[in-house]
C-alpha cells in the first residue's frame, strides 16, 4: 500500500466482503470439515467448490466451514442455502460432484436429487 487510492481500494473490498457475510440474501455453501469429513476428502471438495466459483466468477456466494454434523458415513457433506428456498444437504460429495452441484444447484437452481441426504 503506497497511496491513498490503494487504501481506498482496500477499504471498498473489505466493505463488500462484510456486506456479503452479513447478508441474508446471499447464497451460502457450508462444508463439513470435522475430522471425519477431512479424512473422507472434504479439503479436496472445498477446494473444488472454491475453484468452480472462481472459474464462473461467482463472487456473491459465501463458502464457510462447520465441524462434524454426526453423519460420518455420508462425509464429505455440504449444504447449499439459497435465500427463499430450503437448505439442501448433499452427502459423499467428491470434487467432481461438488463442481456439478455448483453448476446445477447454485447457478441454475436445480437440486441434484440423487445426492441429497436427510439431515433432520
């Protein structure tokens, strides 16, 4: 950072990110990253989600992590929350499935039914 313009650019970026985190009107993807999830490949799944969002230039999607949700046999698990719609949880999400979920569910609003798991 060398100029006032640099500082202003950083401030605007920080404000935009804060707005995204606080907005209830933002699509969210939550990746279960408990020990069981990590052992099942959740890091690779998270990486694929982030890569696919960047590839599609989707900047209005929040990706967060959570711990174990108690369905270890279904790991890696992700949840997609789109404003105005019910939360959808997916199980056994490989990096390839994660990319397809972003394309189908996040971009086009089409739930991938065969990968949905009940989370109660």
